C-alpha cells in the first residue's frame, strides 16, 4: 500500500524498483518502453528528436514505447541511455523477474541496523560496559516520539536513533543483575522499551517491512503483560492490529482489533478509552474492507462515528489519533481501495485537516488526494496535492509507493502547464 523507496547509495537503487550490486529488477509497475517514454518526457524531448539522435525512425521509438516492439539491440540501448541520461543501463533492459517474488521495495540500508537491533543476540549487539544511563535513554525515547509526530526527516533520523536505543534498553532489561534493581527502575525500563518498540513499529510499517513491524508490536505487547493497564494494553494491541492490517490475513486482523476494543471494558469510561475503542474500530473497518465485506465496513465506520460524536473532536492517546478528521481520512482510503475516486473527493471536500495534524498522517492524506485527483483526470489537482504532501514531509513523498505511482503517471501523461512542477516533485521523491 504505502511503501516506496529512494536512491540510497552508489550501486543500490531503490525507487521505481530496486537495483542491487550485480542484479537488476523491474521498476515497479513500468515496462521498459514506459521507462523510455517517462525519461524522454522528463527531458522534454519530442519523440522524433530522440529517434534521430539514436539513429532510428520515429515509428521505431513509438513501437518501443508502446510495448509493441522489444528493445533488444545493445547499440540502441547504449545510445538511448546516452541521449536520455540514464545512468544505469539496466533500466533499459527487460530483465526477467523471479517468479512469485515481487520487486523488493524496502530501503535495505535504512532497515538493516533496525532489523539487527530487533533480532540480534544482545551479547553480540552490545558488548558489556557500554550501557548508557537510564536517564539518558529516557530523553532519547521522548525525542524519538516527538520526531515521529513532527519531524520532516523522521525516516532518516529515526533509522539512526532507534537501533542503539533498542539495544541499550534491552541491555538494561536483560542483564543478570536486573532482578536486584529497584522495582521503579525496572518498571521505568519496561515502559521505555515498550515505547521504543512502538516507535520502531511505526517506522517499519511506513517502510514496508511488515514482518519486522509485527515483531516490534508483538514485543511491545508482550512487555506489558505483567504490569499493564487496560489502556496500555489497548495501545499495544492497536499497534499490533495496525501491523496485522498490512499482512495477508484481513479476517484475523478484523477479529483481533475488535477483541482489543472489547478488552478496554475494564478501563474507566473516559476520553482515553473512547479514543482507543474508536481507533480499533477503524482498523477493523479497514480490515473488513480488505475482505470485501462492505456491510461490516459500513457498520464499523458507523460505530466509530458515534464514538467520535461523543468526543466532539480529534484526540490523541499515546500518539494514536482518533476523531471526526481521522474517520474522514480512513473513509477516503477505503474509497480509494474500492477505486471509487469520485467518492474519495466528495469526502475530502467536507473534510478539513489542520496543518497541525501529525506530519505523516497529513502527508499521507495529501498523497491519497493526489491519487484520487489523478484518476478523475484532475492532473493539476494531483500535482497540487503532492506539493502539499512535500510541504508537510518531503521524506514521506520519498517513501510512499502511492506517491511514486502517481508521479510516474503524471510524467507519462505529460502536461506543459504542470511539467516543471512534476519534475521537481519527482526529484524530491528520488525518482530522478
């Protein structure tokens, strides 16, 4: 759903697909001919000019771009790469994709340290004598949570901060003398580790590493089983159900989210409980939609709206936002999932998302609108929405697969009025 990448270092191209040293893969969703056409349009070159520079006819290039003729002449490939300024010639070669394996889409260089911190043996990951004091780690945990909510560089920043933080907190909880620690210190460490696992879950989900995201959420839930409140438990289970939503088990996700909502019955009937119940109902609604259970989707959205009306506005509990605005954003996503683009725009017309909304959700909202505008022929609206997403968070534009697909289509369709803006956005997204 939401997980594109960018160029991260020489030899590793993660963007319209993924290139690794010694191997090439398709740019996601584009044929060789479409890539040639996209590159040509981005350079502003007419087809006849490119054909002349390559030494071929305009009809030859038209057939290549339309997919009616294969590009299998090495000399022509080399010349096209030179004219179109394609740095990796593999982009113009129709490499066969491995069966049953979609193109890798996660930015492996960002993920490697975090994966290691989650699964590595502690003794190997963190040699003795290098454990930071608890008060230092507590400040870092709070900063990570702030960065996720507010920073425009949250992906690159948290991918560096979270691995050593996880290892440091694990060292405090797993060292042999932990049993002798004061109860308050142990409880504080457990809570900090829980919060850090949840921050990791959010980052991993947005980067498309759904197996690791589920693992991080599960660690957070398991860590609160001994000393937990109904609210703390529900927060962890919301994260786990959200990670579950991106795995191929929507029915199980639906059931788990609703069970988590019911588990809050022992909590005081206050705003925090209402926010978590409503947020879990929204996750269940999205899961029902993925199962094509339209009556259940509508029922759960209705229940969530009832809760939101009682709240009177959007509220946040432990970083989980719920209220009328959030319901509208989820309803737009559901409409898009059904390819009901007109309905998505109708919902958006009545929805005001303040600029103070969490950075990532604000960017994601504008990217969703861009997709809706594109599919209703409103290309100027699509470019404007992507521009708003870039204003909210350039890194979200860079790491969102829907943003990449929308930009690719805008480039392919071409439009002199918006052409310069499209190129600028493509540069921000790491597509050029």
